């Protein structure tokens, strides 16, 4: 029989029994796979909003004015440049992978096109690893209107 220790889940706050074998292992402070998943989703979300903020700073430095979290019908778009009717969305890996998320992105893009916007998607990893390239892509789209 594996001895257990009692812990309080870092996500839901419930007490749970943790086998001593798992003490010190990744996610040992969570009671269940559900709580681990919820924690990962929250982390991914925090990470992507930090990244958007950073990207926004780069764009402002490049002299572009934009509106963040722009409402478009029932949707919200990461960045909008209303003067040139350009929308920019940061494609986070964690958030845009499920078929439902993909379908929602497609509908968003169709609505944008129907209302006369151009729609530009920039993968999160490009912003992370090549921020100047991502800025240049937006600047080019901005100037080509
Ligand atoms: Zn829990």
C-alpha cells in the first residue's frame, strides 16, 4: 500500500490524498486531471494576453494606432486599425486548435470580409520568436490599403 499525504488542490481548493510517489512531480498540487487541464488553459490564456500586450507595444513604437479587443458583431478581434479597415488576430496555439475554435474563427473572418475589413492572422510563435517580422507584416498590410 502506497502511503499518502493530504494536500489542498491549488485549483479547486478541495483536500485530496496525494501518494508519496507523486510528491515533487509536475502538477502534484492538483487533485485531478480536470484541475490540471483548467490550470493549463488559464496559463495559456495569460501567456497569450501578455504576448498581445507586448505586440501592441511594438506596433505603437512603429507608429501604428490601433484599437485592442475590437468588437465585431458577436466577436472580439485582438487588434483593429479602423482608419484602414484592417483587423489583426494573434493565433495562439492553445486557443485555435479545436474544430469549434476553428469554425468560430472562420465565421469571424467571414463577417469581417462582409463588412469590408481585411483580416490578417499572425501566428503566436512568430510574435514570440520574430517580433520584428510580425510588426513588419502588419506595417506592410497597413500601408498597402
Ligand atoms: Zn482540484
